[in-house]
C-alpha cells in the first residue's frame, strides 16, 4: 500500500479467460506483523460472496471499511470454484502466491500452503479510499516493473520512491501506481499448470 485511507476495494479480473471465473468467497488478509489483531475481512461483490466473472471482464469488490496506512502489507485470498482453462496472471509480480485445495478462507493455517510461484493470479489492483490523496502513475519498462528484485522485498525503484514521498508531509498523500511493463506485457494468459513449472 502506498497511501493511507479508510477503505479499500479489490479488483479481480478474468481478462484472458475463455470461461467464467467463479469465486465462492474472497477475503482481505492482514499478514502477521503488519496490523496485529485485525481479523480477515470477507469481500462482497454487490453484496454477494459468490460471483461469476465473465471472460474478458473484471469486477471491483464492495468497499471494505478499514483504516490502512502507507507501507502496510495485505494479502487477498480467493476461493475459486470455477477455474478458466486460461488464467489471467502477472508473471513479473515478484510477490509470493500460495495454493491449497478446498476452501481455506477460514483456515488459520492457510498461510502454510505450498508456495507455487511469484505471480499474481486474477488480482488486478487495490483501490484505497481517501479524501485527501492524489495519485502519481509511473510508466516504464521491466526495471520499473521490478526485474532483478528479490521476491517480496519491495525493492523496486518505484517502491523506494513511494517510501521517500512518505517522509515528506507535503507528499505523504501521494499514491504511487506502478504501471511498468515487463516484456511489453503487464499481464498475460497462462495455463493452470504454468506456475508449477
């Protein structure tokens, strides 16, 4: 998170799928150490826990009322009951994703699921609601996207730039949007087995 606010929305996409993406539940998870004591919060889509996202489409969750701070970490957990043959993914995410069979949304041990890769699947973005923030979009190549950075290190130059803005009260309300494109592809289509190779 690069800016503070009082609510978040999660954007989920089936941009490259040729069949519907069916979610039977989703939640925002606050990783240990980032905000101790905060319980996971279920995501709703127009008031419903279950949603079908059409091929080529994306949906935005209902807002989750919760205070967030710049630099805060969060995870998004999805319970997928209808998986497209072609997955929408960002292979250069440099962030760890996990997979587990069945519905683990209420399982406190879900964080111990097997690591599969450093991709984002179906996650298109996080919107932060703030009455004072502005946003700065950063365009660039694979270096901007994070090429060469260790997974989960938040060591992209854009990450450092966002942290630097936070140190100045005059720029602390500027959100930094990393729109870097690695290999001329911000997101792409994959088979379900691609991340396990």
